[in-house]
């Protein structure tokens, strides 16, 4: 499993509205030295305060993942975290000039399409894989969701999505290091059910949400009749989120991750439990 750390070859700029706050932000994704990990910096605040992308800084998981340290807060980090993870980036600095990461089209596609053609910069330091001494499982008795992390020779992840929906059915997704993330996982958009829209709006969420950045599932199809990238696009999006959230454990897991009915809350609880175990 000998592999060196990698960072980006250059800076990438993205801009747009946030899914939940509706605020407009510019985001710069930049190379970083070996050993940095992934760090967010709020350039709109005095002193450009930073928050490392680690599970102990998670403060909110209501329909997205938020990290916060002092004055530095970054909302909806999971998609950019996922694409960096899926494409093999160990170290990156992310500068934000507002509170929320741009949602773009609701997937990680635009990030992947920007980074993929350039490739990555290899660094003179070995990748530090996170290994687990024994199986770790986090459950939510109320929702029935769980995430299990087990020792393995190579990294992999499997998710099962079951919303009791005749439209979605039961969808499964798989990832390992041989999967072409940029084409198989990255383009898969976030989704919600039509019945969830009003409650989310009442809770101050999805102020920037619309059919250009999310799939909306109804009782008999998808609102607006969008062209799906894959029949199981929603299941693959759950894998996208899982990869981004589990990265908050602090690096690449050399483990088998299995998730059932996963979401940001259970994902980040698993990452926190892993951080605690490793300490």
C-alpha cells in the first residue's frame, strides 16, 4: 500500500450560492504542503481564521455538514471533501469568502471536471492511512441507520439506500480505489423528497435550493422530469456524501466501510468515533 501524499497542481476558483443559506460565495481550492490535510479559511473575516476538516469541529449535520472553530465556520463542506478524497488529494487549502460552500449543480461534477485534466502533484511524504484495530459500528436506533468500519487490506465503501420509496426503491453503491470517481460518483446530485421541502424551509434550510441544484423526488417520479446521470443516481450521491463525511476522520481509511440508510449525522458520528478510538 506504499503511496505518497498528493496535492493539487494549481489553484481552482468556484463561485455560486449556498444550498441552505442562499448566500453567494467565491471559493479557492489550493495546493497545500505535505501533512496539512484539508483546511478551510474564511477570507472575509479578520485574520482569515481557519478550521481543519476534522470530525471534532462538526457543529451541525442538518441536511449538510458544518464545521466550526472560533470565528471560522464552513457550511455544506461534504461535496468538496468528497471530490478531494475520491480523486486522491491528501492536502488542500480551501479559501471561502462567505459562510457556505457553493452548491453548484448539487454534485461534485464541476470540481472533478476542473481537477481531473490536470492530475495531481506528488509530494515527498508517504500517505498516512488510518487503520482500525477492530470493527467499529455506530447505530441510530430511531432511524435504523448505521455505519460499520472494519479492518481491511484495501480501502472500500458500500452504501444501501432505502427510503421506502416506489420511485427510488433500494439502491446500492460501491467505491474502492479502482472506481473512476470523477465519472462514476462525482456527477451524482443531491436529492430530497417533495414532502420535505416545506419543513426544511420552515427550519431555515434550502434557501438556495432549486431544480438546478437538486433532484426532487415525488410519489411518482422526479419533479421537472430531469435527465438522470444514472438510474441509481441518488444511491451514488449517498456514497459521495459518505466519502466526504468519513474523510473527517483525518485522512484515508485503510478499512471497509459499510453504511445503511446513511446521512450526515450518522456519517460524522462514525468519523468522530474513529477519531476517539485512534486517540
